[in-house]
């Protein structure tokens, strides 16, 4: 069994966190919870939990 790279998942996690921060400081802050599933999913994938 080969070890798969999680670099793409880490990149997508940090992009999701950046989107979270941008939405937090923008006037569209009521859409901030839309980024939370992406943050949790890509963090779990990057840590090889799922």
C-alpha cells in the first residue's frame, strides 16, 4: 500500500481558512458558516482521519 500525498488537502484547507477570514471581515459575514464544512473536511483529509 502506497502512502498518498496530502499536500493538496493542506492547500485546500488553508484556502478554506483564508475564505473564512475574508468573509469574517467582509460585509457578508452572515455567510461565514458556509466555509466551516470545508475547513473541517479538508483538515480531516489532510490529517488522514478519513
